[in-house]
C-alpha cells in the first residue's frame, strides 16, 4: 500500500491521535508518520500523562503499547472503554498469540496490531476510526434522534444506545453500534460476513471472525448485565449473524 495515497479525513483539527509508547524513538516515529499525513498526533510515555491530556480533550484515538511500565495498555484500554464507548482504541504489542489478541479485543480495543508495526495498516485503522468518530460527531449535532427499531428492541444511533424491551439501555462502542444497526435493520435475515465487514468499514477479506465473535460476546454480556435479558442474535455457521426475536 502506498501511504502517500492515505490522507487524514476533513476536519481532523478537532481530533487528536494519542500515541502512548514508552520507547521514545518509536513514539516519535509514529507521531511523525501521522503528522506528516495531516493527522494531529501527540506522544505520551505512560498512563498518567495520557489521563492528564484526556481531562481536557474529548475526541481522541489512542494507540496503546501494552507493555508500558506502571499501568499497562490493557488496563488503560479497559478503563477508557468503560468511560467512553465511542473513543478509538488501538493496541500495539509484541504479543502475537491468538489468546493475546482475543484478550486485547475483549477489553474494548477496536484494533490489535503486532510489533513491528506495519505503518500502512496502522494508518488505515486510524483513518477508519477517525471517519467513524467524526461521522458520529456530525450526526450528534442534529436535533432529530435517529432510531432503528425492530421487535421491541430499538437503537438510538446518535446516542449510541441499545434499548431493550423492558426499557433498559446499553451504551455501545462504534463497532457494536455498526453491527447492531445492520442486524436490527435486517431482522429475521442473515447478515453475511461480507455485509458485516462493510458495516465495520472493512474489506471482506479483512474481517477477522474471531474479532467479530469477541465483539458480539462482549456486547451480549453488557446487555445481560445491564438489562437482564439476552440480545437475540445468533451466529449462522459459515454465513454470518441473524437478529431474530
């Protein structure tokens, strides 16, 4: 891939890429790459510096090294995800085992990259998250509430909230929001892996089915925990997922 063809989305001045990496050389290199393409990137050597920055900044995509001294990247990711469902979170690590990847996705990461980092892949993830975050920001400026409703379940896509038949509400991450939206809009129909990849702004061959399983499992646990009922979606072997109440 030619990185010169990848540029930052419009209105990027309102969004910052926070590179949290204790290796100073790698941190500066990643910030340089991102800034040279029109993103606004700032480096941080650990959790405390990042948290101080986030106290005044709202629209942020964080690239987190897992092996940080003190609070590690997994803990930071889980903490940030619990407080901000829309924030973009990318984990970067030398741990490349499947179990490590699933653990990273289970704590709320939008992407999991293995070092040495492929800068092209990193920029692609950053651009996609930026586009989605800025799109949701533009939608949130509208006065009308965009609601998708199906079989007593409803989705407020502006507030990123799934509402159960009993009235309980569950906050959704950007990935969860994209999946729930397409599933509710096609109730009793199988949403294929190709459709789900498109909803996640991925090419079909980029969709990691294990990642999809983790997203669905994490969302199901949230729904049960906060609403006391199970969100009625299930996998259809070798095809995709279906919402059927």
